C-alpha cells in the first residue's frame, strides 16, 4: 500500500454487527415509508416484505454475534409465515379487485365508523 | 475484503430499496425488490448462514416475488399509477418519518449496545437441549469464506436441522398447519365465483 | 255482642270491596241495596254492643285488640308501636250510633236519589268506604289508627265531592277539599309525633302497667320522661309540650271540621251529590274534629290556653259563617255555611270545658242537619235540579212531606223548644256563660254565640220562606236587586248541577213542575224528623227524660261522664253551677233572640216590609262583602295559590332545565365523545398504518430515552 499522509482508520477485518443492524434499520425505515406513501395495494405489500427482510437480516446478524442457531431458525419461520401471508393477502387483493375493479387502497374504506 | 463486499452490497441493497418504493410502475418495483432479496442472500452467506441464503433465493425471490408478479400482471396494475393527490403536501412527512424511525432505532441500539460476544466454541449456549448431537459450532466469522469449504465438522445445514427438529419441533409443526390454512384460504378467496366472468382476461363481477 | 265490635267497621268495608269488584255486575238497585244492608247491619250490631256495654260498668272502656300493626325491636324487646284495636266507651257509643244510624238512613235515601245516575255502583262503593273509615276513626283505641281513619275520610270526601268528576267545578272542589284538609293533617301529624316523643305510646287508655296517653296526661311530664328540647330552647326553658300537642291537634280539627281559617272547602264541597253533603259534610266527617278534641280532652285540660283558642275560633267561626249565610242564594250553600257555623258552636262548647255539651250538639246537629240536607235534596230533585232560592217558592203545596219535615228541621236548628237543637244549643250557651264568670273572655264569646242564634234564626227562616211559601217563581227572572248584586264569581254549582242531575234524570221535561219525591227518599226524612223532635228528650241509659239533673249535671253529661269528665290532675276547677234563675234567664234570652230573628225574616219575606231589595240598596257595601264571602277565597288565592303556582313553575323550569339538562348533558357528552372517537375509525387503511407507525415511534422513544 502506498504511504498516505494521514493514518488510515482502523478497518476491522470482519464486519461488525452494528453495521448489519444499521443496514437493517435503514431497510426497515424504507419499508415503512413505502407503506405510508404508496397507494397501490401491491406496492404496499412489497414494502411490507421489505420490512420483514430487514428484520430477518438483523436476526441473522444477532445469531452470528451470539454464536447460536436460534436467530436463523427464527428467520426460517419468518420466511414461512411471510409466504403464507403473501398467498392469502394476494388472494384478498384479487377478490377485492374483482368486485371493485380497483387496487387502490384508499378505496377499501368500507369499515368506516 | 469482506468489508468491501459488505459495503458494496449494502449500497446496492439500499439503492434498490429506494428505487422500489419510488417507482410508479408496480412491475419495476417488484423487480427491484427481487434485486434487494439477492443482496440479502449475499449478506446471509457473508454471515455464514448458507442454508438461509439459499432459502431466501428459492422462497422469497423465487416463489413469493414470482407470485406477486403474476398478480401484478393478472390485475393489470402495471400502469403507472397516478400521483397521489390526497397526500400532496404531506409527502415530505413520510420521508421525515422514516428518518425519525431510523434515528430511534439507532438510539435504541446504541443505548443497549450489541449483545455480548459469544464464546468461540459456542459450547455453552444457555438453552437446555435434548439433541443427541454435540452442540454444533459455528465457525468464527473471521474465517474467510473459502476456509469453510471442506470443514471437517458437521455441515451447516445439518446443524440447523438438528436444532430445528429438536428444540423447535413444535413451532415447525404449527407452521406447517399454518401453511395448510393459508393454502386453503387463498384457494377459497381467489376462486372463481359464478357471478364473475372473464372480461379481457380479467374476472369481472357481473352481478 | 261486644266481641263482634270488629264487625261494625268490617261490614261496610266488605260492602265497599264487593261493590268495587262486582258493582257493575250487580247493577241498579242491587249494589245500593247491598251497601245499605251492610251499614244497617253495622247499626244493629253497634246498637246491641252499646246496649250490652251500657248495661255493665261504663267507667272503664271496653277494648278489643285486633292485631299488632307496627312493631319495633325483636324478640324479647319487641314492643308494639301501634296496634289495630277498637274501643267502646260512652263517647264512642254516641259516635258509633250516630254514624251508623244516620248513615243507614242516608244510604236508604241514596237508593232513590242516585237511581238514575250511571255511576250508581261507584257511589255506593265510596259511601261504604267512607262509613268504614269514619267507624275506624271513632272506634279506634289509639291515635295512630284514628289518624288512619282521619286520612281515609279525607280521601273519601275527595272521591265523593268529585263524584261527577267530568265537571271541572266538581273536580276542583274535590281537590280543594283534599288540599285544605291536608294543611290540617300536617298539624295533626306533628302533634302525633310529639305525642310519641313525649308519651312513648299512641294508645288512649293503656292496660295494666302501660298507661295510655289519656290515662295520665300530666303524670308522665311531671315525672320526668318527656320531650327534651333544651337544645332548641336553651336550658331551663320548659317547652310546653302539652300546649303544643293540643294546638297542633286542633289545627287538624280546624281543617277537618271546617273552622276559620280552613273552612273554605266546605261550601265548595256542595258540588257533590246531596246525600254526600248530608252524610259527610253535616253529620259525620266534619264532626271528626269535634270528636277528636273531646276524646283528647284530658290533654286540653292541662293546657287552658289551648281551650281558650278552641272556644274563640269556634265562636268566631260561628258568627262569621252565619253572616255569609244571610245572603246566599243557593239552598245548599246556605246549609253549608250553617254547618260551619254550628260546628263553631260545638267547638265553643268544648273550649268552655263542657265537652259533653259539644258532643250533645254534635248528635242533635247530625239529626237535623242531615234532615235539612236531605230535604234540600228532595226539593232539588222535585224541581229537576233547581238550586237557586230565587226560583223557588210556594213549594209547600207541591211537596207536603218534604215541607213538613223540613219545617221540623228548621225549628230544631233555630233552637225552639222542645225540639232537639234547643237543648244542645242552650246547654252550650249556658256553659259558656258559666265559664265566663271566671274568665271574661268567655263572656264575649257568649255574646257572639247569642248573636249567632239570631242570625241563624234569620237565615234559616229566610230559606224556609223563600223555598216553601209565597208564590212559586218557577222559571221567572230573578228579583231585580238581588240579581243586580249577583256575586262576582257566579257559583257554577247552580248551573252545573242542572247538567249532572238532568243527565241523571234523563229527560227533564218528563217532570212537569215541582213534585214530591219517591218513598225511598221520604222515609229517611220522616225518621230524621222524628229524631229531631225527640233527640233532646232521648232517655239515655234508662234515665228519665231530660231535665236538669242533680249536681247541675244534665243526663247527657252523666252518661258521658266516664269519657269526658274533666278530672285530670291539675285541671282547672270549675265554679259550681249557676243560680237556676240565671239559667232560666239565659234560656229565655236565646229563645227570644231566635224568635226575633225568625220574625224579622218573616217581615222581610212574608210581609215585604221592609222590602229586601230596599235593604240591599241601603246597605250596598256590606251586602257585597257578604255575598262574596268576605273575599276569603280571593285572599287565599293571592296569598297562597299564586305564589305557590309561581314556585311550582319555577321548580318545573328548574327540573326541566337543570336536572333534565344535566341528564341530557351527560348523554350529549357521551355522544360527542363518541363522535370524536369515531374519527379514528376512518376506514382508511393508510390511516391505520400511520397510527401503527406513530405507535411504534412512541414505544421506541420510550425505550430509547427512558431514564
């Protein structure tokens, strides 16, 4: 490496857990934003999937940190449940679309109190 | 080296996430999400969760997103959706909310810190287990990826399976019931009703 | 037979209940005959019981304890606060015979009088109920049961006055009677409270070791146990409990017996059917006050000031009512004011300490006043509901029996010997004069009484002359002067009575001209006339006919002595009886005044010199005052009714505005809050999502920044 006039910061050889956590947080926040800001039901769904994956990421990071498998197993279950949720959710969206011809989430306000 | 990989893939994942939520076209959003999932798979590999990485690709990217793409195409919502007049002036607030959320997450994380380092052997995990096998060891993260190949000890998948089918057997069974219920539900909800008929490839209610 | 005493009130009660449930089915005339039979049977049993009792020892009352009513405490410490018990003593004997006797005659009379009324069964239900109530009142052996009877007769009075309730004047007259009575009852009730607090019992006469209120009205107080009101009046100041009780009970008597100032209901009570006026407002209910004071005489003896008050109110009422009666044109009104006046006489006698005289007058008055009222009813019936004296006249030749019996009643009431009224009225005046020897106030009261004799004679003679003699004025116009000075508030009774009775009679035109009444109405008249003749001469307890007996006590007084002798400890001792010469002088004076009054009336209405119209013109202002009843009703209206109505409307507004407002306000608050909260349920999924996020923020913030 060529010598630099300033000392290089200490670069850890491994990726610290905090980095994964921050990344997970960013992805989670982005997912939240998507849920709030988007109009189409499908897009909202995808944002939710993003949030779930962000959480998965942090789970695995902690699993590695603690040296246990529990985190990974939890991720396994999360994926299974996410799959089920997607299946049912999409079925609902399809049904609503059939009767109302809209996938706009603001149009499904029939439970108005 | 690992750090560089991490940084690059992380940047890619964040970028794809941003693109996903910003896209007007649902199809594009889905595709960006798929890209995000791939990035996550890479992370899993980096962290040594090989099985999960494969499952991520196979289930999430391969099944779930495909399903969503099917639905997008079925419902023909791939057109760019009109801009949301209702939100209008409040749009920046969503972004601000995201930042607040992030800040809070960081604050909590900083407050409570990272969990303590595990022992290298990992033989002293707290939970009581009835597994007949020896407590599997996780190769330390510092070990380069290449060193994992051909490890003399039991493979990662087997270790995962050992824990899954012993300690988490009950949740496993319950999850299978859950999946069954989901299948039934999806089938019933999405089936064709007599009052619908296909109009231009889309089932439209006729009553 | 005395053991069957309980049957005496029970039979009319049974009759009332049967008529209540089955009256409509029994119909006319069975319902009436049932009622009549019940009261007559009561009379027979009562008479037999009285005979049996008087044959024995009359110094102790006969008591029949039926059942304990209100008990206090449990087990061994259980004491009976009040019981349902009956009692027979000389005073009660007189009362029960009067009530059942005159009551039966009036029931018989009503069979004919109410024959055409469509609410025939209801009338007899009420009438029997009234008889039961009155009998409870006179036969009770304790104050509380007497009060029950007291209240019940008030209720029956209301029901019967307003019998034709579809007529607004009748309905309001009933209300007026009840409300005014209530004022009196308030006094009675406070008196009852004081009695309980002071004596610890309501019984009149105790047994064994538990003395009743009247056994020893002074002993308890002097002994020590009594009402300790030192916290109210300060130490050392003795609260005059007996005086308070006496006065409060008298307030009740004022209401029930129509004395000043609570008499205003009685004239209006003439809205009711005439038998009701005869029974309730002449012979029985209004005498309840007199009976009560007589019964509690030993209490009054200990509070001489109360007796003076009683006598004074009595005398004032007597003359006051007599003045109003002078100019009334409705036949029943004249009789009503006459009743008020005669009741005043009774209280005058009681207040003078001559309780027996008051009761004696009560008895004779029951006879002749009932007779007069029933006679008036017969006249009204015969004239197809004409009640105005100015439209009558010369009825003697049309209704012989009615007229003759009415004349007998007339002679009795103005006090001509040897008719009944003479003896009792004369006794009262004599006793008042006697009392006046030691207390000059009573001389003044005597004078008032004497003047009233003259007034009574005048207005009763006027009534008789206008109704039965002279020319029949039929459907003529009224005489000019009396018509011009018509009362400012035209009594609706006269006009309205036409409607009710005409309806009852169906076709008024069917009766052409004045005619005599049916036999069922005439028989009671004759019997009452007989009683009015001999009532003063009735031998009592087998003693010889009435003369002034030994020791200056009359037969009546001797009979009633066990009940009414004023020998309580510490009572005022009376001076010995008057010189017989003075007594004869007094008698001559009262008879003379009565004859004078009658002669004056004859001069006015028979001979026409001076002409009544001229007299009215001369004394125009006094006449106006009299015919408007001294404007007392208007005074009460302004002083009490209007402020009361204003208070009521204020309270009503308060209730609506504040109370209802608060309740409604709570409801509105709930609805408002609900409305606010409903905003959360917008149905917008994104709104919900935002809520999630905000919630998550909050939780995270807590975890991030908690101390």
